[in-house]
C-alpha cells in the first residue's frame, strides 16, 4: 500500500537559519498538501501542489513537487520564531491511493 | 466566516465506556473528514464523507468506531467500547467539493479537536 516518509523528525535551528523538510511517497501522487500545526493547535493549510516539478513560493516559504510526483519539499528561508511548529505533508494517491499524512517535522527556533 | 466546530473539547472516560464526538463543518462544505491524532504523530484519516456518503473508511476500526453524517451536514463519531490506545485528539475537517470530482482533495479546514483521555 501507499506509504509516506517525512524527514527529519525534528529540526532545531538558530533564528535566521534555513530549514527544509522532505516528504517521500512509495507511489506516484495525484497531489500533495502541506500543513502547519502550532503547539496545542490544529493543522492549518499552507499550500497544495498538483503539477510535476511545480514550485510555489509564499514569502519565505518555498514548496516543490518532484518531477516524478513522488516527493516534495518545504524550505523556509531565514527562520523566525513564528515558524515554530510541526509541518506535515498530506498525500493523495488518486484513485489508487488514500489520503495520508506524514509523521511531521517538528521545528524549533532558538532566538 | 465561522470555522469548523467540534464538541466537546475535552473528554475523560474509563476504558470500556462509550463516547461520542460532534462536528459541524463550514457551511457549504460537502466533504467531511474525521482524523485521529496520537501525540507526536500525524493525523490518521478514520473516515471521509462526501455529503452523506462514505468515500473512505478503510482505517476505521469498525468493531468499535462508528460515524454518521445523516443529513450531509453535521457528523458524529462514536467509540464503543473505548480502549486505552484510543487516547488521542480527534480532529474533524471539511473542504469544498470540486465540481465534477468524486473525491475531493481541496484545502482542508480543521476544527479545534476533541482531546480524549481513556483511563
């Protein structure tokens, strides 16, 4: 069945450093979504990627969808303390798969 | 715009007891999801509804969990009987249904969740 791996599990950075989390699927995806969950909060939608090789930017956040539509990354440039939280990918495998969340990457930022 | 509403916010029960959670999605959202999030893990999809029909319940432990969305709006999730390993946050989410699509994969709006503790 469809499986997802998200790495790293934890990332501790100094404020101003960059951060990247990666999401890898065992099968080709229809689309991928990224969510952020603050401590004690609920997941909040960040972006959805649909096209092969797609790159989207939101201010300091850059999202990429792999050419083979089996992996994705979220990159944050010059982290700030407001970026603290857990970042999840949510995969949709299309008619051959299900909706699956990754285990998340927990980001802590030291001021 | 009102968000996804869930109640109760917290629930403490003993094992083998029953519990029910309620969710009211954003008005006009045809798709409703129930997730289980165990501490330190990603949300796990339990069931997905499209209006009042079930799209995916492959990960719902049907021997103890049940869910319904009778009028295609509100939904309830029930656990009977509860086990210790059911301790988790139960999240409800909703999304728009894209015209022409059977399975919606649009942005999901999450409610605040119900934190369940089974003793």
